[in-house]
C-alpha cells in the first residue's frame, strides 16, 4: 500500500510510505527556503512523489496529520506565535482558543471542548485540502485526517524497532491535546494517558523562551543550552504555575498564552536573570516529564520507551527519561517536532489499513533518515562552474577532507540525499576538529548564529563507549542526535569544542553500513589525530533552513566564510584567504590524543 502523508501546520511537509517503509520525506522549508514554513506543502508533495517515482494514480491513501487545525492556502514564515506582523497571527488565533479553554477547564470533564467552538473552520480546512489535492495534483485517493498525537505516537513506535513499548507524546498542543500516552504491543495502540492543551508543559517552556528574549515555539533549543549557564532558582515559583498533580500535568496557574506570560513577568522576583530562568524551566520540565512518565512504568519490569513531539527535541529531558529505573531502551523519533507528522500520519494509516499480519518492516528500527533529494555530479558541476568557483575532483575525497580537518580547517559537506528532520546528519553538515574550545564563539559568529549549546560530535558507533558513558539502550536513537550522554574523562580533556558546561554532549553515532563515506572521514581523521570524533553542525546560515540544493550549498559556503566545500565528488577551496588562529593544534599531538 502506497500512502502520501502531509501536514499543513508549522514546518509543513510531505512523505511517501510504501508498505510501512518510509521512501521519501521532505519539509517545505528546505524547498521554499522559508524557515519553519507554515501552510499547504505543495512543493513537498511534488518532490516526495518525484523521489518515490510514483504518479497520482499509484497513491492508495492520503493521510493528513491533525484533524482540527487552521488552514492557510499558501506559505508564510513562522516567527513564533507572538509575532503579529511576521507570519501567522497566532496569539490571536490561539489566544481565543486559550481563553475558551480556560473557561471550559473549570468544568470537570469538558476539556475535550478546548477547540470545540472552532470546528466549522476546521471542517472547511478538510474540504479545502481534499479540493487542492484533487484539482492541483490529480490525487483522488481517499483522504483521512489523523489525530495529531496519534501521528506523533505512530512516528515514534513504528520507527523504533520495538514490539511492546510505552509511547509518549508531548508538545505545545494539537487536536486539543498536548500529549498522549499509549501502551503498544504488536502494532496495537491502547491510550492510557492524556494531557489537554490547556495543561501544556510545552507551552510553559515557550512562555519562558519569550521572556528570555527569544521567539516562542521556535527558539526553545536556545533555552536548553542557556540553562546550563544558570542556577534553577525559580523552580518553586514555576511549580505554583504548572505542576504534577495526581499523576497528571496541571496548569494550576490557570492562564494561557499572553495571560500566562504577563503573569510570569509580573511575578518573577526582582533581579531575575535569563540564565537562571532558563535553568529553572529546564529543571522543572525535567522533573515534570520524569514524574509523569514514571507513573506509567514499573521499575521491577523495565520496558522500551518511544517518544515524539516537540518537548522531546529537548535532548536533556530525553537523557533523564532514559535513565529512569523503569526504562530498558529509549527511541526518539528523528523528526520529533511537527515536521515529522507526515511520516507519522502515513505510518498510522498504514497500520490501520494493513491486511494480514504485521509486516516485518514495522518492527525494525529505521536505518537512516536520508529521505530527501540528491543531486548528480553533473548538476553539481554546473552549479560550481556557473558560480565561478575553482574546484578539483580528488582521487580520494574522504581522505582529503579528513586531512583538512586534522589541519584545523572548516569543511562543509554536501553529499547524497538530504536528511529528514531538524538535525544535519553528515550529508548537509559543517565539519571541524573537536579540540578547539573557542569554536562555538567564532564559527557561530561567522554563520550569524546566537547559540548557547555547543556543537555536536559525530563518532563511529563502534567507538561510542570510548567517548560517552552508559550508551547501551540508547545507541540506536543517538544515531539521529536525539539524546545527550555524560562524556568520558578522556573526551572532556580532548574534545572541548563539543562538551557542554554540564559535562554532556549530544552525539551522532555514525554507522559505517548507513553512511560509509561520512564514517570513513571520521575514522581517517581519528587515524591522523587519535580522536575519532568530529564536530558536526548544520550547514546553514542563522534563521535559514538547512541547505537542500547545490545552489543553497554554494551560497551558504560563501556567506559563512568557510574554508572548504566538499560537494558531491568535488572539493572547493574558499575563494578568499582565511586566516584562523590554530595554535591550539599544538596541544593535539598524536601521543597525547590516545587514552
């Protein structure tokens, strides 16, 4: 069965799933170059069908994620739900729903009406989507609308490789919920937990993001990084607003959106700092998430845990959940945010319409997320020639890239199919030596970024225990850079460019069978330096999506003033001399590098 999945919300996109296997998945932002594009994913639908090589008549079913949502026929940038003049006027839309949620939440048993008054608008969206698919794409297959959190849950379970698992979703909200909990066995879902959108922990994290001067529902990752630089002084204060009560997350402050932000801003003690508030919401979120999930676990009988939803973009929360006594293994879906809903919706529909026993493909962990477009060397050479850049075609590009990295050069890598999800995983990445502790400052400045998290390390999966502590049970999910680990003492000494101030790192564990060229670069770099780990950060400028096409790559390479671009089989040096202080390399002698 061939299923087209789509989402028309934040970071909209599309996916093709064939007999339970993901064949293609692309988010509109990568094609339109509009960060977190909101609207109907026309380009994504066209692109995933092109990648999969299927025509409209070959699509058996269409799965649209989220039953009740607001429709926008076009594309707009998403700049946070408090921005009136840029993008969607989300504080008006969700503020009205939030006020209604506040009213109905005072009456027991009617939280499900959170979006009830807006159902006629939602019905119009469903009709519009069916019309566009038929008229513009000749797609006349039946369209089913999949609950937002069921789509998240399906994305986590059916890509985890688990059989019997506890599946948890948490985010800002969707279809009136901010989270579901399921017991799942052999593909059968039984919902055992529910959190309304009114009681959203994810939204409280966004309120703090706004108070710290960043964009709500867009820059929460900055708060996660900033948290390690502060002290959690205000957890008691936050506990009086959102807390765990009788095993459920409850918005006991009884305010949402602008009302909640105003309340937090008025009530914080004089002299509060952004770093301390970030540390407080991070610690409080960890405590709430752990307490909530723990209520569904039995320490005497540990089980597998699968996670999806925007809250689980928080890699520190993921590590804490993995460390719970009742957890055996953990898997976080690589596209854990709403950008992963097309895959989840299509997988949910695959199972709903399956014939016969569960297919083996639905019980295996996904091998990779290289689901996007790729480009031939001919297409790449045309772009390089047109740009006027000098380039060579080395006999052994991976060895040459490793040599440049060992010399302290910055190399952007563009190779093969583009990654799906929010993380760059080697095919659209910027690589660098992990020993330079100053890299976070100067490379982020070069890329126009304001980040508090250190860059992520990429390490061969077979060497994970040399660099990270207690990885057993989470190595599969760490292949997608979705969890932090405590670092070994040796790594802390030698890889300062990727160590957070709390002693953790967010690695990508690289499998040779999945990414042979990328793996070879890292192992060759290890042969030269004694450190088989490189820095991997996404190949993009600040506030821009990760690069997709050769044109995007050349543009970002030049704007970022990077040393080299390894693109396809070609190597491109910077057209201008770049001098960097590489005195730190003297301390990275081969003898000192080995444990």
